[in-house]
C-alpha cells in the first residue's frame, strides 16, 4: 500500500519541491524546477521508480514530526529500542543549484540509521550511471547529475540499484547528508557548508521566520494562516513570481480511477484570490511579482489567452502519459503536462481583469501597455462572451453556457470600468456599461432556477455548482439578495459529510469516476454562510476544514469524508489560499451570539 497522501510533508527551495513521508522517504522530487522531470517518483509508482529514505535500520514510521515554528524546516523523530534519533530535512532557498539537506542527530542511546538513495531520472524511468567521486557519489543520466555527500564517515553497502550508507548515531552526534543537482556537463559543484546548526540550517530557518513575521493576520487562526502562507510561498517559483497549483502530478481525485492531472503549473483561475490573499496578509512584494508574472504570461492576442501556463509563462504544456508508472494506489494513467491549455474558458478574462483592478487599487502601478491589454481583452470579450466554454472546472466534454463563466464576463466589464475611472480612461465606457448590463440581465434570467430557488451550473440545467457561492464576493449580487440566500441554502444538496462538492457526481465531466469533496468549495460555503448572516455555521464549516489538515498543517485539493482521507494533488495552493481568505473573512465577521442562559424556571 502507498502511504496516504496526508502522510507527506513539503520541502521547497522556491524553485522546486520535495515530498517526504512519515517513514523518512522522499518519494517525489523534480529537479531543477517544479515542472522538471522527476528523479524520485515512488509516490506514483514503486520503490523502483526512485526514493531517498533516511530512517532507523529497523524501519517503520516516525513517532512524531513537525515543522519548526514559522518555517519550512521539518523535524522527524524516531524512538527505537536502542535510542531516539531525529532527522531534520530542509532545502535552502536557491542561490545557484538545488540542494536537499538531511541532518541526522542522536538524541539518546545509539541508533543504527540507514540512508538509501535510488535515483531514477526522467519521471522515474532512467537508471543512472553511479560512480564514486570521493568524498561524494555522483549519479549521471543524460543532462542530469546528482551529487550525494556526507560530512562524516559512513559505511557503504554494496547495492547495484541504490546508494546505501549505514551509520550508528550516538546521542549528541550529528551527520548531514546533502543531495545536489547540477547539469551533467558542468564540473563538480561545491559542497555546501556542513555546519547546519550554525550556517545552512540556521540561515534557512531565519529566512522563513523573517518571511512569516511579515504576516498581518492577528485573528484566532493565526497558526493555520501562517502555515498556509508558508505553503503558498513554497509553491512560488522565485525567478518569475509564478505560483504552481501544487508540486505534484496525478495524485487522484478518485482512487483507482482516471481523474489524475498535472498541477505543477500556474492557473489563471487562482489569480485574483492569490493576489488578495498576499495583499491582505502583508506580502506586497510577492503580490507584485505575481501580477508581473501574469502580465508577461498573457501578453499577446487575447484570443490566445490560456487557462494555465508554465512557471516561466510558457504556453506549450503537452500532455503525455507514463505507462511505466503504476500510479498512486493503481490510479492510472499518470500524466505529465496538461491539455487544459487548449480549452476555451471565458472566466479567465474576468480573473485577469479582476486581478489587475485589485493590484491597481492596492497601489501597484499599471504601465500604459497593460491598459492597452485591458482594452484588447474587453474588445475580444464583447465579441465572444455569449459563446459556450469549458468553464471554471475545465470540463473535458462539450462546451456549455456555464453561469460562472458569464458572471466572470460581467466581472471583466465591471473591473475594466473601475480601472478606467481610476486611470481617467473612459473612451470605451459606454460599450462596457452596456455589456455589463446585458450580461447581468442574462445571468439573472437564464441562470436562475425559480423552482429550486437557486442559480444553477449552466443555462437550461437544473444542476448546481459551488462556484455560485462566489457571486457576493465578486460583487455580482449583494449577500442580502434573496437569490444569493436561496443559492446558499441550495448548496446543502452538494454537501457530503460536512463538506461541499464542486458539482453533483453525475455532473458535466466526461471522465469516469467521482471526485471527493473540494476543500476550496467547502471554504467558499463558509464564506457565504458568514456573508448571509450565519456566523456560527460558518465557523463550524471552517473548523471542519481545519480538522482535515494533516499533522503538519497541509491540505490537498479534495477530501473523502467516507474514507476519511485526502485526495488530489497536494499540497494544493487553491485550498490554502481559500483557507487564508476565509480566516480573514470570519475574523472580520461579528462573533456568533452566546447561547442564552436558561432560567431555572424554564428547565423543568
């Protein structure tokens, strides 16, 4: 059996990420970037697809683990019959080359510990040529070279398939092991300094603490908010400011099924919530970098706007399958790349303009050429907003007249008008006003189901969609509007085990299998409950989500209430962004009234 998705913790150097399990095994690592081919891919296959485990020779899972407060430095502790040992894992923020550092420290007794590294390049497929290059070992395959070193004596064991080192660690002793990637045509990279507590480790921990210290949230859920913000920062590709949806691919929404997608890219649908989350949390620099990434990525003909881009803004993300990988718990196919780049999604135009408007209001200057882009996008939308599309959820099936897509067309016109007012550019305001009115009337007429008393997923359909919960946040209708209240009440029908599905299991997607409940949708529901005057229920919904975080505070994309487990790629930026936004919303909402004390006379 594969470890549960929630058994994994995240490490990152702000350019790539590693996933390490409770058994001390790094089962996922792409080098040198988030979207590079994996060289450790046991997460999606078997041990034969690559891993790096450091754990007591006796094996087993750890007794406990935790991130050091306000950092991405992970401490994992094993208690064995011969003593206690701690492994501290971290990735120093990238200076030149990616490096994963693992520090073994004896806490009591003397514990025999084994390091077993099995590298498999090109998505867990290619066995490298391994040779001794004292004091390190180097593995080479094509363009990739990985160097493994230790700052003290180890005993190498003969194994043709892996690099295995044993060491007995007494109390008070430390041993650091480092894995460094470099292009194979380059000379041996310099070894990191092996004074972890005083140099590399301290510098890494200090970096994260300084960054976390900027957080402006002071509400009752600060620990969860800070952990979510650290996770969001960890999913940021520092050279460009792009933020990946998740560091993984093909962790399934349906165990054993085909709903397995590559999320190591940047989605425009997340753009406004991401910017809002960063700005209100106090991270103006990261918000500006994200806005700048967005503007570069979408530059060009508005007709060519994609829903998803690479971390550098690249447009070609060809989707391929990896038949040599068995898939997480047999969930196949394993996919690399994402064919959603070819879909037509109207909602992304609204997302982009909403993001630009929010950044302008936050004081981030808008260059003249960006306003030219706004006008070009609005010109395209005026001609095409009536067309069907694939919608927010990137449905792999026929295009439809999705209500959320039309709402986002309204958002596009609304935000373009607002930006025009701020900038004194109102040349097209008459046409945009007319479009905004027409879209609003059409959605209220065709997207409303009077029988259900709710907005629906698409014109002519009775199906519900959790994206309708965003209407008051987007300003399409006020929260006190009875149509909003009716829609919030209707969303109970998408509920399952206290959480919310994005749409009914028999929804518009043609891919076999059923997704779990969506973490972000469950948080949108909490937001909507608070906005419509139900603070107690909102807090209960929010705290249910907090309860399904794993032991180090991470959330995947989905949750299966029946099996009690996380599903989908993890950790998921969309989930953590929504958590931060909901924490802010509920902290600003009035607290729920206390239960009235019942007089003794009424208790009989």
